[in-house]
C-alpha cells in the first residue's frame, strides 16, 4: 500500500506513480481530493476528503485526461 499526495493535478501523475512507486498499469488506486480555504477565523482550512476515482491506473489516465479537458474549457 502506498500513500502519496499531490498539491496540484498534473497530467503526468500516472507516469510518476509508475516510475517512483513501481506501480503497474493494472494496479487499483483510490483518488481523493480536498480544497484548502483561507478564512478570516483560521489561517488555513482544509475541506473533507472526497473520493473521486477508484479503478486501475490505466483508467485513471483516461479520467485525468477528461478532467483536464473540462478545466481548460472553464
């Protein structure tokens, strides 16, 4: 089991997981997202983790491609 965090959503995350952690394209992963907010009462506040993906690393690459396409369109 590996746990890692990325501050931003990079398009090459699947390749980084393969190179640095030795994962295979068929390995299952779970992806969570959280947002960091700056509120007047707190210097930093992080929202609850929300599960956005569960599946193989190969499927995550396709999911990530679609996600990046949506964020570019606005």
